[in-house]
């Protein structure tokens, strides 16, 4: 096809205008507003499209060009909106149910490299020693510079049992590290539990799935049986939990709150995005003290739980400031096999706080012995505010009330040979100090 011919340019222009008008009719027809189409920008788009078709070094498929245009459009909005092709859409549907293929790692893109938000418990990434904040610069000797996040993720996928070498840059290390991971089918058991000491339980939630609430209730039943009675206190560990489905966070919060207490609400531009979620099942711990552990790898749904517990003074939040993802993504199917993952709302804690790009500041901040304020947040290597194109926080006046921790606890600096979980030790000490009382108010 010769795109120098004005007729061909006109055909492309006509198609784009037709699609734009159809979109405008569907989106705006029921609103009392008129918005002029950006005709000059659309004309530029058709010119670029035509020049690529005619002058690019190799022939490019029309479908690929349009899909890339869609991806670019979404990537320019924020770090969490994206186009899901058939494979990505299928994996998303499988992943929310707790089983998917890969390495078991939550990643984002920063300055052209892949950055680890959090490894998932008991997965190849976790077992190989991948840590939150690691910067992946090579995949099997192939530089990730210049790749899209989707392309990098596709390289990390593969047949179960096959190996891949991740070359990572880690803060505190003088040279890049090569970690060999063996790909596996990731079956995520999102809830684990154990007894810390008689009367004191521990529940770890690694991510939020559709079945997480049921898993939490089963874990509490198991702990009560092991303890042969009600618990004196519980540690809920949400560290390095990258989030998951919103209903999972609502359900987990519901387990610890009184009836009708607000858990979270969302606001967006369309009516469907304005929702409120409140507790309805009663407190399964009957008011026993609760400590929630968070860190910089605690994101999204984890922050909803921590925020609800903090606002209702139901739990003491202990750790370091969380990731700061306060937006809601909706999956909008385009057909049976593809979809948009689009940011459609912001969520707010019961007291109206937005944690977007700021995170949940813990009630008790853990500070590393001998470290500066910046160094003391051990996992403050990446946060929502570090991601290019992140949404700004529009609710800073309300947030000011909860920005400062109520107390600071200093813990020893972790060494490579030291496996002590100092945050968990502090949580247990706190529970014991509250034993026989209702949830302490700092």
C-alpha cells in the first residue's frame, strides 16, 4: 500500500475520526457536556501511522501498530493502567484465584529497568533470595534496558523446570549479583499461621486472593485449637504483600472490625466507581490485641487493611511506611480474550485519608540502630512515589494528621548471617504488654 497517495491518508484519517466519534458518542452522550475532539492531534497520529507504514525499515502489521498505540496511550496515564492481551488476560484471571506460572515476583518498571516490589512467599524468587527493591538489569545475559514491562515479564516466563539467571543490582552490594531461578507453577497459599508462644498467634498473608478471607478464618480456628482456647493477641504480617483483589482486603478487615464500621470507600469520575464497604460479621478476635506488621513492600490491598485497622484504632501498626498505592484498577474486557486494566478510582481510609504516593505511616516506626533517618527504613528502596507517572496525592490536608509515627523503636542492624526477625520480636513484646487488656491506644 502506498501511503503517499492522498486517498490512502484520507482513508486512515476517516477511520480514526469515525472511531473517535463513536467513542465520543458512547462516552459522552449521556453527559451534559460537550468536548471538542483534538482533531489536530488525531491528524498527527494518522501522519505518524502513515509514515511508519511507508518508511519503517521493515513491514509492520497494522494490528501490532494499533496495539502498541493503545499500550502507549495507557502507559502514559499511570504505572498501573495497561492493555492485557490474550495471554496476560488469562494469567490475570488465573492469578487472582491463586495459581499462575512464573517466578513468583511482583515487579514494576523504573528508568528502563525492572524493579522488584516484592517476592511472593515460598516461590522460586523467594527461595533464590530476591528482595524487595532489587533492580533487575539482565535476564539470561539479555539487557532489559529498552524492553517494556510486558516484554520483560514474557522473558521471565517459561516451561516449568527451566532455569533463568537474573542479574540484579542491590543497595549495599558493590557489584551486580547473578541469581539462578528455576521456573515453576506458582500456587500461592496466601495465608499461613503458627503459634508464637502460648496464647499468641501469628498469621502471614502474602497476597490477597478471592479465597483469602476464608483462609484467614481457617487460620484463626487452627490457632485457637492449637492454643486450646481464645488467643491473648495476634500478629498479622502484611510485609512484602503487594496487594491483590479489593474484596480480599475488605474481607480480611471485616474479620477484625465491629459491625457497620467503615472499611474503605472509593471515588472516581463515574458513578460505578463510588463504593463503600463496611464490616458485617463482627470481630472474630473479640477485641483481643492485634499488631499489624507493614513495610515498604506492603501495597494496595495491604494498605487498605492497615488503614482501616489504624483509623478505627483496632490494631497497632508496626514497621516502616508502606508502598503508597492508593488507586483502584478495574478490568474492562474488550472481548472474550483481551481487556483494559484501567485506573478508575482512588480509595480512602475510613477517616478520608488517601495513601496515594505517601503510604501508611506506622504507629510504631522501626528504626535501625546507628542508621540515619533515610537508612533506617530498611526497605525504602522503591515506593509508589518513585514510579514514573504516578498519580499525585490530592488529599494532603486530611493526611497531615497521620503522617508522624506515635513512637519509634530502634532495632539492631540486620547482618547477612542474622536470621532474627526483629520486627516480629517487637510485635510479640507489644502484645504481651497489652495482655489482658483491650487494644492499647498509643
